[in-house]
């Protein structure tokens, strides 16, 4: 199973972005950062030079997450990758996240995206407890999900024509 990751950026906090890269770099074969015209692109380039499996593609403007994700996935499609992990500049995944998602893929049929439950660092204790209580069953069918933290089957992405670029940030 050949897995890459697309990380979309727009003026990221580079300290937090480093945490994102540290968390994902050992979990996938290659990372493509697609930058939506950040004013701090020099800082992004400097940071990503510290990782041997990260490349940066800079866009001239902020075209939104869907278009940036499509650009990244197309790059992996041309290299015959099976799955692509989509991340935002502030999504810090656990160090075993991809391995856990891969385990969930085994035996699933007709799944175009595999994802995990997420918790926002800005949530209060009640919100965190609510999401933790929804973790059973371990695998469940959902009809919508946020655009970050998803393991996307490249073949399914091809079949639906990619992410909907008419949508700038939500429901892509």
C-alpha cells in the first residue's frame, strides 16, 4: 500500500506546522505541501528543507483547500500511489495514525475515505468527552467529514472527479 500525504498551507504558524510535519513524516512515503500563496513562504521552505520526504508546491494565490488538495493528489496519482492522507497546516496526528487507519482498511469494501475522530485543542472537556463517547463502534459509515485527517483512496478520488473546487473550504 503506497501512501503519500498532501498538506495544504496558508500563512501557517511555523512552530505548529513543524509539529504537523514531525508527526506525519515517518508515517507516509512522501509529503507534498501545497501552499495557497502564503506571505511566509520563505519560512515554509526553510522548515521543509529539514525533511527528506517533503516537497513544496507554491500557488500564486489562495485557491482554497479543494483545489490545493486536487493538485497534491494529482501528483501522487501520477506516481501510482494508492492512498493519500489529507492534512491541514494545523492538524497534528498521533504517531500511529496511518497504521491504525491502514488496519481499518483491511476488509472494507466501497470505502473511498477512511478517517479518524478528531478533537480540537480549543474544545472544552465536555466536547472532548462527547467525541470520545462516539468512538464505538470502531468503524462506522459517515456521510460527511472534515477535509483534514482523511486517508483517501486515489481510485475513488478519480471516480468522483476529485474534490469539488467550487467549495473553498468546507464540504470539499
